[in-house]
C-alpha cells in the first residue's frame, strides 16, 4: 500500500509518532522534553542516523528525537539517512509527522525529497508471498510540518520524492520476485503496463524478431531455456529536447542466471541470481519517472530479458555467436552471459547515434570482490560522462568507483576462431568484461555500471531493506534528469 505524504503548516498535527530534529549542537526543542545533558545521558548526541524514542507529550503517542548533526548543515543525503532512522525507530505505526524537511540551510525541496525517500524506502517490504499480513509496514500517512515560507518548496520535494521512491520500490519488488513468477514474458508485460501508465512509447521484441534482427547474444543465451526471451524498447520523447540531449540506457535482464552449462554451485549466491535482472529493473523504474519529473532529456531504453539455463539445447563452450553489430564471439564460459545480451543492446543503442549510452548490469562477481557490497563499479570511454555519473551518485548516496579500461588487457579476450572470446583471464574480471562491452558501442560516449556488489543487502540498513536494493535507480534518474551533452 502506498504512503500518503502531505505538507502542513499547522503545528497541531496528529500522528502516532512525531519526529523532532535535534542537532549535535544548538538548542534542543522543548517538544523533546529533555535537555542536552539528559539526552547525552541516554546516549543520544544528535548525530545523523541517531534517534532516541521518548514518551510523547501533549497527544503524540511517541516522540522520536532525530539526530541532524552539527551546525544546521543537514544535506539531502543526511536527511535521507535521518528520515530512514526515524521511520525505523518509530516502529510499526500508521502515521508519522516531522519538521525534518525544514532543517538545514540548503534547498528545502531537495531535503524534503530525501526525507520522503528515506521514510518510504526504509519501510518498504516485498510482501507478495508472505502469509503474515503484518509483515508489511502499516505506515499510511506522513505529514511534513513546515513553515509557511518553506511550504511550496517542501511540497515540490514531496511530489518528486514520492515518484522516485515508488519507482525504487517497484524495482526492488521486481528483483525480489522469484524467477518462476517473473519470466522475461512477465517482465515485458510489466513494462507494457508501466509504459501505458506513464506515457512512454514501447515496443516488445520476441524471439523470432530478435533472430531476424541478428541479436545473436540474446538468442544464444536463451537457447537452453524453455522460456522465450524478450527485448523491450522504451522511449521518452520530451518536446524540445535538443539533438545532443539523447541518452540510451541498456539494462541486463537475466531473469535467472544458473550459469548455463557452466553451472553455478548451489551456494547461497546462486539463490540470489533471480536478481540478475536488477539492471533492467533499474532502467524500467527510471523510465517510469521521467514524465512526472519533467525530464528535459530524450531517453531510450533497451531491457534485455532472458534467463540463462542449461539443457540439451543450451549454448556450448566453443560455440560462436554473431552479435547484432556483426562481431563474432567464441563462448568459453556460459556463465559470462550478461555481456552477450548487453552486446546486442549496446549495438542497437549505438545505431541510434545518441549523445551517450549508459548500461547497468549485475555483471561480475569480481566487482563485488573488488568494491564490496556498498559500491558499484563504473567504467567507460568518456570522462565527462563518468564525471556526471560520479556527481549524480554523490548527490543520491549511491556510491560508485571508477575502474580503468586497461587497453593492454584486450588481448586476454583474443580468440583463435572468432573476433573475441567471452571471458578474459582469472584476474581483472570486471575490467575484461568492460573491455568486452566496449566493442559494441562504436564511438558513442559510453559508461558501464557494474552493480553486482550493491544489488542486495543482507540486513536492513539505513534506507535499504534486506533483499534487493534497486541500486542504480536513483543514480540513473538523477543522471538523466541533470544530463548535459558530453
Ligand atoms: N550474474 C553474474 C555476476 C554476479 C555475481 C552478480 C555475483 C551478482 C553477484 C554473472 O553473469 C556471472 O556469472 N559472471 C561470472 C563471469 C565469469 C564467468 C567470467 C562471474 O562473475 O563469476
Ligand atoms: Mn552468469
Ligand atoms: Zn549473470
């Protein structure tokens, strides 16, 4: 169920829990009922992310002191974190109220947007398959209490925050959905539904069409499966977008990655391979927000959807595939399938001659090893584009770190019989995967996001909930809505 966010300029708001911002310096609001020393005795210093639950005064059932740090300098990232901590500390309640969106000296719309994101993302759960109806958060209503002066900016932020948070929740739900409930066909149906709701142009390509288009990567990876593939093309065409204002997004949509005949072992990491479509989910979610956010850039998306299964008809080692751009690829490991389907998507993207191509994929375990669970890798051919991604990542608190496309490693992809093979050597797997992808983008400025690390978390943490994170969704939204031609 969705949470209703509203803005009120009245201080007499009723809610099950009221969040009162408290800095690590400066005065303490009388609504808290404790002074600085008493707070400190209870271990509350006012740091961002810290909260203290207190018995309410004057009608509120619970008061939560929300740490907002020093010097009234709250940033949107702090606000998201503080809001998530508030929602968690308040527990299972139906309504919240807080003045948090008015804190800090920055743009109040951005703070309010982050507060909405923090609260919704910290309380959202994938509940479709839970019998216990209490598993879902009961939260229905959140009131952001504002001064008259800030109300317009906060209302704008609330509107955008709800659009973004709903998109992230949708992407998380898709990634958390078990593979039998979300095949490539289901995913394409979902995209059709979202496109109709959000005014996007859509074309869905089936197996025969992909074959005719020469998408050998999609056909090859799908070959062992009884479920057919789907490629979804989505277009967002705002009026007045300049020729240099066109971004193409390509998402890896492996509905389930068994590894194919290079079968993965049955360890816990195998069970999360239902999330191997997290890139495609982030792209679909991003596309769903562009109209509502009045994005000025034209955006086209390709969602490359299939599972990767072993069977008598599956792709074999030594087989050679011809990709959409004509390059031939010798298969040395069927578990390196993401790059094969992205090869077709990137080729199609390059044919459109856009200003930039960005792909997002749960591509390599090596990236998880290199950067851990909190940080995504970024590689690419254009430093200005990568800078834009880095700046956007910093603004939305979805950390990314650039890895180099080391040209000398290209020979690791050399094949005896084809233009290249689909894996490199035992080391530098994220880089060789990136080099592989770079073969399909031509001269178009391009960046690749490897989200294998942050695609999921194992426990609730800030604005993230145990399970799929939809990492990259807010990063892509921020990047395309603030895109400058490179
Ligand atoms: N989907 C996986 C990568 C992955 C691993 C994502 C862990 C999330 C968590 C990808 O298709 C894969 O299997 N990659 C192989 C490539 C290797 C065979 C070159 C890998 O990383 O082991
Ligand atoms: Mn794989
Ligand atoms: Zn995969």
